[in-house]
């Protein structure tokens, strides 16, 4: 048996396969989640020799486009899957998860390995990965280049809470001759400040664990630790937390222990 978790997010789609050897991959989501689901099916067949519609394969989907996968056996909310995946990756049953996605940011309280409570910012892209992508584009930088500059820059305050106004603020800073590395640092810090404001509403004595695409950025993690005033841990597979949780749920529901 093989158990597959598919997390179709707003910007990236992650796939995790539990089998004799665990495997995983990520692709851009694109404009159409159904087309993304078809692309994932083709990759599973051509690269991994797995037919997701085979009776010995069970698929659980999650994320923004979870209902768009025709070969799924079940779809589960991203809150449940991210909580499950983070618990597995951190090897802790009691943990607070900070998940920074492209479309929203979630803070999830996991107690005894299950989601106990959560809070989400999904009203505006400020405080999300998408915000950083937009601002990096405005500076004509890739995400990696922006983070590299942020590491050597001095923090400047970007006060606007709205992405549109923040973009105007950055244009004004550029026009005033502010150094690009300082603007980059200000962009990253503004996201972290918004994440902290959200997380502070759910903080308790549990450890913090970062998931999502930004978890792979050492400078973001370093700045987040500084701002939170407490250690935030992560894992090299943290961006796959939703897919890992989905695959694990597939195994629990369809494969026994």
C-alpha cells in the first residue's frame, strides 16, 4: 500500500508519499487547481510509477484546492493536516504551529497530537508569503536575493498594514535613496511583526514550530526568533507539513496502524 498526501496551496502544491521509502515533491499551483491535480497525477505515474487511482493507493487531499482532485479518497482541512504534520515533524504532541502560507497565516494549537484551537489571518496578504513575493518583485529581486539583503540590512519601519499602501511606502523609500538592503530588512520585519501580533493571541507554554514556504529561510527564522523572544524551531520538510499530515491521515484511515 501507498498513502499519498496532496496539499494544493495558493502558490505551491506539495505531495508526500508514504511507502517502503517516503518520497515527496513540490510544483507551482498555477491558475487552475484541476490542472494542477492532473499534473500531479502525471508526475506520480511517470516519475514514481504510482497510479493514484489504483486500489492499493489511498489519497487524502488538503489545502486551497483540495476538492479539485478527482482521484482523492478523502479531503481534510489544512488546519487538521498542518497540525498533524507539524506534530510528526517536531516529534511533539503539544506544540503551537505558525504556518505562513501564500494566501494566509495560521497559528494552530496542538494538544495531545490533535488540533485544539487555531486563529487565521486571511483578510489581507500582509503578513503572508505573498506579501514578501510582491515586495521582492517591486525591488526587482528574487526571494532568495531579498532574504540575503535582509540579512545585512538595518531595520526600517514599514508601517502600512495594507499591501497596496505598503507598496507605495516602499516606492517612496526607494525614491528617497534608502538602501535596498534596509528596505529588504524592513519588508521581512514587517511580516514578522504581523505574525507575532497574530501568534501572541494564542501563545502559551507550548513550543513554537514554523511551517510553510518561509520555514526554509534561515534569516526569516532567525529574525522570527528575535522578534518572538523565544525559540521557534522548524524542520527541513516543514513546507510539506500539510502533505505529511494528509498522508499520515490516509494511512490511519485506510491502512490501520
